[in-house]
C-alpha cells in the first residue's frame, strides 16, 4: 500500500470524526481534478465551480457510505460526474439554444502555443474539436477517453443501454476523426 493511500485513509478517518482541517487537505488534493472533470461536461467555469463545491459537500456528508471498494478519488469523481450530468441536463431543459453555442468558434491562439510541443498542440486540437461535437458525443467521449470510464459505467451514468453506449461512442469517435481530418487538410 502506498504512502499516499495510507495518508488518504487517515485523512478520511479524521473527516469522519468531523476534523475540518482534514476535509481541507482532502479538498486541496482533489479540487483541481474535480473542477476539470465538471468543466469538461458542463462547459461553464462558474457552473463547474458550483458543481465541484456541491460534490465535495455531498461527499463529506455521505462519507460514512464510502466502502473503500474503489479509491476515494474514483468515488468522488463519480459524484462529480453524476452532478455534472444532472446540472447539464437541467440547463439544457432551461435553454433551447444558448448564445455560446451559436457564437462558439475555435481561435488559433487557443489551439497552438508557439512554445508548446506538437503532442500538446495535437491534444489541445483534439479537445477543442471535441467541443464541436454534438453534446451526447462530447459527453460520452469525455467519460470514456478522458475520465476512463468503461462502457458499462458510461451506460449507467448516461442512462442508456450498453449497446447504445457502444454505438454512441463508436459514432462519436468517427465524428471526431472526420472533424480532425478536415481541420488538418
């Protein structure tokens, strides 16, 4: 067992006893990754910040249900993903077409920095191109390729059948491939 996982377990035990400094240490360790996870799904920094805060609050209040079957980070990420998808769906119902989706365009300076390597530029292009995909494609690819969820977990998160999940991800990858090809040529 690594020193880091032992440290997390000790912090979690302290959190269960109401130690607010232990909660702050857990928060400091995970907040950036959880914020990034939420942001990739909801595409709004203020909303991602709210979701991340809400998810930590939820995790700390439900910490006694954490069984340790997965790492704490994976458990917390699942809470963030579920909250993000819930908020995203709620927002979609409230606004038919947002101004950002109509006005969105990729700017060259966002895609490539003069001093970054070609791998970083390519990764940035892929992420920027993913933003152009339809929402279900973007969300499924984010969960699969970036967050590392398998088809079964994604089908559960997105509330679709396993077969639909595989088809959705396959089509999303093909759509991404086509968009990437058209950008490069």
